[in-house]
C-alpha cells in the first residue's frame, strides 16, 4: 500500500518547499505534489505527517568507524592524532555485530539513514569473520552501510624517520614497541578477504550494502597498495575511501618524501578520480583544491573530530566554492560524544564561515546538501539515487518536529519558507527527529525504533565490556611528541589551520 508523507515544509537540496507531499510505494518515491493532489491519485494510501513536521532526506554520515561508543567512554581521552592512535590498541573489544547494531541505532535516532563504515578490527587475523557481523548489525538496525575495511602496509608507529624515534627510546620501551612496520595481514590476504565480501554482500540492486576499499591513509600505505586499491574499485564500479591530510605532520610527510603535496603525488600515480573520497583534508594545500574539483574527488569533513584531536580546521567553504564535493561525517568522535548529526552540521556551518569580510561564505543550503545528497554521492556514488526527495529516489527520509524546534518564543508563522533552512540548521538537534524511513519502511516512529529495544542492546554491551590495562603507548606519548616537534622546527611555511 502506498504511503503519503506530508508536512508544512519539505527540504530538498537545502531549499524549503511549502506544502509538498511525497508518495512512497515499495522502496522508492513514486510521486510528489500537494497533499490534495496525491490523495486524489492514491486514495488508498496511508497518510503520515502534518503541519507540525518538516520533511527532509535522510542524512548520510560520510565517514565513521562504528565503535558503538566514543573512545573517551572506552578509556582513551582526546589527544593529538599521532598520540591518540597509539592508545586505540587498548580499547576493550565490543563484538562487531553489537558495535554496528548500536552504532546504527544511534545514527537513526539522529536522522542518519546511511553510513560509511571504516572498520577497526578487534583482530586483524579475524577480519574475514568480523566484516559480515558488522554488516549484519547495520542490517538489523535498518541502516544502509558502505563498508570499507582498511589496510596498512607501512609507517604504523611514525610516518618516517623511525630510527630517530627508536634512538630516543629507553631500551625496555624500544623492545616493547617492537618493529612496528605494518599489521599482521598481508596485502594479498586483505584483497582476498575483500573479494569474497564483495561477491557475497555487495548489493547493487537494493543499495543496502556497498563493499569498498580503503588504503587507510597515504602515509600508512605504499604507492603500489594505493594503485591496486583504485584499480580494484574501478574494475568493480565501487569506491575508495582514504584518510588524508588530517594533521600538519601528514602534510610535512608528503613534502619530506616526495617534495610535493600529497594531492599532487596521488595525481602523479593516477589515484585521483570520482571514485575516491578523502576523509578529513584539514591540511589540503590551496593550490590543490581546484585539482580535486576537476577530478571529481569527494571530501568527508569531520569538524568535531578535527577539533577534539587538535588537527585544525579544514577550508570547507573554499572547497565547496571551488566545486569540490564535500560531505559531512561524524568519525565516531562528535563534540559531545552523542553522534548528533544535526549538531555536526551546525558546527560545520558555524566554524566553516571564517572571519574577515573577504572570507568565502558557506551557506546553510550548502550545509544541508553536505549532509544529504552530496554526502550520499561521495559515499555510494552518483548513480545511486540517495539523498534526495525526487521521484525515483530511494525513500530514505526523516520527519523533524517543527513545533519543538520553533519553541514558544517564535511567532506562529515563523520560520518563513525562506528562513527555514537557516532556522533549523541553527536549532535542530537529534531529539527533534521523530520519524525515520529507510527504503520505504519506517524504522523509527515517534523517536523509538520499530524493531529493536535500544536499552537491551546497551545492557548487553555494558555486560561485555572489559576495560584493558593501558600498554606501552602511554609511555610513548612523551617521545612521540618530542619526535614530531622536530618536524615542526623544519616545517613548511603557511602551516596554520
């Protein structure tokens, strides 16, 4: 039976349309028009909505790790990325199914209907077993997932000059950290796991699961690995996602290694294209932004994570103005540890508008698109009809509580249609998400999941948590900080974000 969803306003590509209703049949949007027009055409349809709602496309979280809980809750406080990463090995293990299930439930409560999941293995040797379990967790939550397991083949401990760090360490600590040059998974074995997963799980029809490839970051992956990843993805019409230029030290590493920017290096090896999404991009060089736009490269912007790990502020307004496709990701590391996608959009908008009258503007309409259609495109590809509310789009949408966002101090007819994108971007939070539909099926009704009791999942995670004792990485912090301070002393000019 068709369903007609109606509201006072509908947000489409960041623009508010008044009294536009949507008809869903099966997994797709099949018609749009006024409520009276759709009721006349589909008299048997269910009616959902009302003037107290705003309809918007479901959000796409363009970069995350699906840890279930923030790292602070798991015993790892914020620090510089290069220090913080060393502590992640001490995180207590949450079974992949439970972690993905709980992550998906939290995201749905925030209006997110699709997520890019960069998997963090509990055990690299068990990667092949973990990935299907994560996919199953997202499926049971009812959320779409672009799954891209990472691979690393170099520079796990520091980006370069490893011997200089070893020379700083006391003998017992040097022995404890060992010869950290990679992970206990060969590149060939990784691609074998990926191939099996692609054959068994990649969903070209329903677009519920996409299997993608992720050389974890340019400083952690050699040229041959990055080229192989791009070739693998292109031959299978899927995508590549990499962490890139998250910190100043990654930018310095590129110039120390190749005498050029990371982006120019990727261009030289043929790794730039519309199949590629780069996460973070805080330290992208101004001269490279136009090249990213020309090649159709996507950027997943993670403002909270970049702030919490003291990485800096990405030039999002400049990238968007140049035509770079920028989407918003939570990185599992939001400012308040609550996976609130609406607050993340607000933060990206507020901080993205920099000081000075000559600054490039980042409009609220663009930020809405960074959370919806653009984020969906850089996560699933331009050929997948996600992130929109047009006829033929997959029916992923949310209903926001207009009255709750408006509160009692707003006039009855406020906000106006013209101001609505700005108004809701400034005020809306996850608790204002009332109903969520994914692929034509309601998964959240009046703030509650239709199939899963979230408190039961929380209880099971709590019962399974075993907090590990911190290992050698705690003692490494002082030496790592001293090591990278040496890079600061020879830093390139204009390294300020």
